């Protein structure tokens, strides 16, 4: 097992290296650079100064020189300076990443809280009206675009009913570190998280449902029934445990997804997170932020797959990693 | 994702109508204005400038909505900020030393007074005694000098050094290149007095002088290269404006409290809370009273007007849209524009293309009249310099056809498109920018208009170009581009030299002309300190540009603000006249809510 993990980690190094080259070249291949935006907003700048600034930012160096410089800093944990935000990418990401992880974790937890009971009910009582209702809901949610659904949620629960705050990640007037502060954070988190979770459930529900239906007719279940094991214990002890396998295996990926953020939720709820930052950085050619984010999510994906494999082998004794 | 979805449908619908009626035939009934059902036309000149509120001001806090679908960057300093959201935060806590008049020329009503020497090259600036930074330190002459020392420094990370006036200061270049450790043209006379000397006398100093001091005592320990990222600018910025920054939640909100020691007197508001609001929900937030003031997206105005708890104020923006012709290229060696592209040298062809487009229709249908036909390259937001009598190019397809015939562009092979004077196929490559729902219908509309007069216009690469590729192609004179549609924000300096001069890169059409050189030179000469003279020169320049049309001015823009009924003294020109925030007040503790 340990050997397996070590080997996988060793393999990540060339993978990340290839990723870094690709990302860097692709980022540089985009037309324009961070200074292009100056043209539209600030005609009061002369060509020479623009050239000087490019020089200062190192944009005029040959690509391999730029890559080497970037790589050297990267290895020291320095992700560079964001031109648009005029601050180190590390600082910028630290603030945004925390928000995004909070939101994504909340979405993930809510998704499981909603999807697992529903999946169990609909798998156990297949073709009942409850099952039809749940399957119906999961299809509708699957078909609903997030940016419309989130808006509707915001209008109903934020503006019309006034149950939740309508934007931001925290109320600015509460003192940082107090209990009220954390409560306010949670309060700001609930509505966007719920909006994300309610239409995120389809995968979990369907997996769980079909696994339960599958397992229900397996031989070992029949044997258990024949031996007179009570129905509830058949479900809890035998069927569910087996049905959770694919969901458990998926957990690794889900954890990776935590850092991705959501462009729509962040924009609608004015919630400063990674999704918007990534999009804006691409549009504004803020290279250092783009490359940093791709590298981080690349690394996270690799770790996520590894985690998934480990989890799977831990929960399913049939799978052995050597 | 800037608009809600029903809006999208409306736009699609509007495109449909445009395609059917607008440019394609002369028999449609909207010529005589009967077709009012689909046209909901607004007129920015009918918008009040200041809100109406006769109530008595109470001691309250105002909620300001910063309308943006992204978090603000948070570079909270005039010398360093670049994005407009950051300016919207800056306006509350810091301000320039000078006030200015409606032509944006500095006056002596602000925190400092000025006097120009007889040769107009030296300005003496005196800062008033009661002007204090938020930490109680007085604002000194050395603070203003420090701002220049920072901007001119080789380690400076912002963009303000690019300004021509900045580089024209005596000794600035020497300082910038590191040959001198002070700027010889800037002298601190005493604690409160300072003189600045320029190499040339230029009336633009009255609008363009850098008048934002930096708190030297507060910032001097931070190396200049680290200033923009320092906490002293990002987390705990100070200024000398009417409000102090109390707290910042990065990217989403800022809390301000009243600066009781504000030099012009105590501000009316107890504080301001600014938060980012997505354009998708700004109307709801206004209706619910969650925000009191917001710059309102003009494309949502039609669905918002009539809302009971808010008032709208508006003005014409300092910008214009235009369509430019590529007439040459930028010679980076000589730092000069060279007009060597033969395709559009014929003035009549350019004029014909200007007559062929129906900007009125575009403004009315796509922007509900909140953008309207531009007549010159100096927008009406410069009331003294905009030539009100200029006609510009009004839609006249017959005249366009006649001009094309005269210029020799005739359809010789009978395919419905005109050939060039040599009888060769004539295809015009049009570069338009993507972004927003209106970009596509707008480009299609213009192309249809040109097609109606027999010109074969195609989109470059068959599609709209994304912002960066657009400017990449325009700036580098990509030979694929013949005609391009873009826009300029003018800033408050009327001088068009920076956009149309022979030696400036931003003269994207690459048009050069001796008469133009002469007028632009005169426009910022010593003589032009005489306002009547300057007006005359710029009228001549506007006429010249309309005659030669290297670029076709297409639309002027409006800017509107939605304001809760409880707000008093808010006016649409508070940007750029930001010191007016002192007088803004609220007449009840709680905002009005729409029923």
C-alpha cells in the first residue's frame, strides 16, 4: 500500500511538469497581455511607458526565460505577482481560497444530506410514488441551469421572504473573531450553498438508487432473507454498505472539486471566490494567477484520484492495491 | 452572464425586428415614427441631475451598491488603482486637492489654491491650513511632492507615469531614469506651498494636473515597489476625504465613518457602507432598500423605471463609440503613424460608409435611447468644447450611394455588391468586439446597413473578437482588419491629442494630416489658455474630423444612478465632482422600500 502511494506520488512529478509547460505555453499564446486592458480604460499612457512596463514585468523576455523564472519561483512556493490585483498571488489566493473551500464544503455536505436519504428511499421503495417524486426531482434539478436556479432562490428566500442575506460572505459590521462573526458567515453561506446543493444531487441519488436496486436481488441478500434476517437489518447492514461504494470512491474527486469554485454562484451572490477570479484572470490576461490556479487544481486532481483509490481500497476489501 | 434570461429574449426579439425593418427597406413604417410599440425611447437630457427630497437630514448611514459581477481589486490609492470599482471606493475617503468647474478645470474652491506664472509654465500650489489626513497629520506640500516622486520612480508599478503632462515636468525624465534623486521642476517652498514647472505651457494642466498627494509620513517606510501590495494601501488606507475607512472585507464590502475633521466641514452622513452588488440583482436590492445608491445598468432601465421607492438621475458619459478605418500602420522605431494603406484613402468612401449607418435606430432600439447618435469626437459632457452645431453623419443611404458612385465604387458584375474603381471585388473586413448581448446584433446591424448601399462587409475571421484579441489586432495593425468598432473613454481632459496625434500609438486609424497636427498643437498651446480661442480651435478640429472621417463617431452614452427616496443632495455628477459627498444626506433612518 505504502509502496503504491509512493509510486503514485513519484509519477505526479513528470505529470505536473508536463502540465506546467502546457499551461505556461498556452497562457502565453493567448492574444494580448495584462497591459492590453490599459488601452480601453486609460488612453493617457504613451507607447514608451507601456513598453517600459512590459519590460519591467518581464513580458519581453523569450518564453523559455520567462518559464525558467516562473518555475524557479514556483519551486520556492512563490506563485508570482498578480498584475491586475497588484499583490502576490499567494496572498490573493489565500483570501479567496478560504471562501471557496467554505462554500464548496457546505455544498458538498448539503448535497449528501439531501441526496443520501432520498437515494435510499427511492432505491428501497422502487416505483412507489415517493420514488417517482424523487426521480422526478433529480431529473428536473439536473436540467435546471445553476445561474437561473440561484437567481430564483435569491429572489424568493433573499428578497421576498428575507430569510437570508442577499450577498457577500459576511456582514461588515460584526467584529471579526466574535461568535456573531461566525454566525454571520454561516448565514451568508447557507443560501448559495443550498442553491448549489439542490441541483447538485442527481448523481448521488441515481448512483445510490441503482446500486440499491442492483444489490437488492443479489444472492447474498436472498440468502440473508431466507435465513430470516429482519428486513431493516438487511438494508442497513447488507445492502447499504455495498451501495455506498461508488459514492465513497467518488469522494476523492469531490474533495478536489472543493477548490474549483463556482462562477455563477459567486457572481450572483457577490461572493469573492476562486471561480470568478479564474475567469477574470483569463479575460484580463493575468498570467500569474491563471497558471497558479491551473497548477493548483492539477495537483489537487492528482491527489484526488489517489485519495479515491485509497478510499476505495479501504472500504472495499475485494480491491487490493499492491 | 450579465443579464437575466428574459432580457436575453428581449434582445433576440429586438434583433429580429431590426433585421426585418431597420436598414433593409425604405418602406417600413418606422420612418415616420408611428411604430411606437417596440420602441421605448428614453432621453438622457430629460433626466434630472439632482434628486428631489425636501425632508430634513437626519444622522444616518448610507448604503452604497457597487454594481459589478466581480469582486473589487482593492488597490485603494489614486496613484495605483486601475479598475473603476476601486475608484468607487476611493471617492469616499480621498480626493484631489482642487475642485473643478463644469469643464473640469481646476478652481480655487478646493483644499488648495493655485496660481499660474505669467508664462503659464509654473504653477504655485498652496494647501489650506485645515486640511488634515485621517490620522490628524496636516496635508503638506511634501506630500504632493512625494506623489510625484513615487509616480516618476523607476520602481513604480502603476500606469500614471504614461501621462504626457507628467513627463513634461522639468527634471522628470532625469529623475525617472535615475540620473537625479529629486525632480528639479518641483520645489517645496514651505510646509504648505509648492511650485511645479513644466517644459511647455499647456492649458491641459488645468484639467490634467496630478493633484492627489500621498501621505508621506504614513507611506515613506514602504519601498516604492511594494506600495501597491502593502497593507497601508489595501487594508488601512488613509486620505483626507469626507469619510474614513473603518473596515474592509476584501473584494466585497467597505465600511466608512464620518471624518469630523474634514476640511470643508462636517459631512452629513454618519457613515457609508459600500458593498458589491451583482448587476443581476441590483434592482431587487434597490427595491428592498438594501442599497440606497447605485450606478444603474442602463440596459435594465426600462424594466426599472416607475419603481416607487427610487429616483433616477443621469448625465452624458465622458465617452463615445466609434468606427475606425485602418489607414496605415504604427512605426515603432520612429514613434510615428504612417498612412500607407491604400484601401480607404478615398474620403468619399469613408463618408459614404458613415452616411450608410443608422445610429439613431441603434440607439433607440438596442439601447432605448440611452445611447444616442454621436455628432463629433468631443462628447457633450464637455459643455464648452462640444460643438453643438455640428451635424455629424445622419442616416442617408441615398447620399451614401451617390458618394460611392462618384468615388467609382460601382457594381460592374451585377452581383449586388460594388466593385472597387478598378473593377476588382471589394470586400471590407470588419472587426467587432464580443461581450454583452448586444455586441452581435450591433455588428450585424452595421453590416446590414452597409450591404444596403452595396458594400460587401465581412466579419474578420467570421466572428466577433474577444477583447484582448480585438486590441491585439487593432494595436498591431493586423492586415486582416479594414474597419473596426471600438470606444474611448475620454477622461476629463478635452485635449484629443493623445488619441489622434501623429506620434501617439492610440491613434488606431493611423490617420495623419498636416491640418490636424496644426490644430492639435494649437489646442494645447500657450495661447489656448484663452478659452474662446481654444473653443474655436476645437470647433475647427471637430469639423475637420467630420469632414475627413478617419473614424466615424457613432454613439454617445448615458450614465444613470438609482437613488432611494430618503437620500438628499445626490447628483449624477458626483463622479467626478466627488467632494459633493459631503453634502449628501438621508432624511430618515430607514430606507424606503417598494411595496
